[in-house]
């Protein structure tokens, strides 16, 4: 069973930065896309950023210009650099990897990011 393990969450003040990292317990074959989602209390899970196997990045509107995603499909690792954090970025962040060969997504257990004013 492959596990995705996130790290780098924590508590910061508005305007500060955090870097989230995610690594698979073993390399996942046939990765189509990797990304980060977040879900706050009582909210639906939303896309924060994704990166395709070809290196094309996509961002949610609320994080464009502040967050940067990077990844290595050969190692099944993905990171999210979060700058200029806002209070509304407070959420649990989940790593996601979709494998076309496995025909399924993989999810991490989540890491909490708390931004205070």
C-alpha cells in the first residue's frame, strides 16, 4: 500500500511563508498529475495547485501569484511554496497524486496550516 506523507505544515503569521512537501512511500508508476488540495471546517475540498507530468502548473485563483508548486514524477515528490500567506489560507492541506496506470488517485492524510493575523 502506497502512502503519501506530507510535511511542513505549521503556524505562521500573515505575510509569512511556509513550504509543504509530500513524498510517496514508494515511487508511483504512471503519474499523470500531482497536486495540493485544501479543506477547511465545513468546506469542500478545493484545488490549490497541480502540476502535470509535463510540468504544466495550474493554480486556484485565490493563490495565484503567491504559491508555487514543483514536483518530480520520477521520485513521486511534490512541494508547495506558500508566500504572503493570508488568514484565509488556514486549512488542512492534502497531497494528491493521480496515476493513470493505477487508474486512481492517492491522497495524503493532510497537514494543518494555520495563519494568524
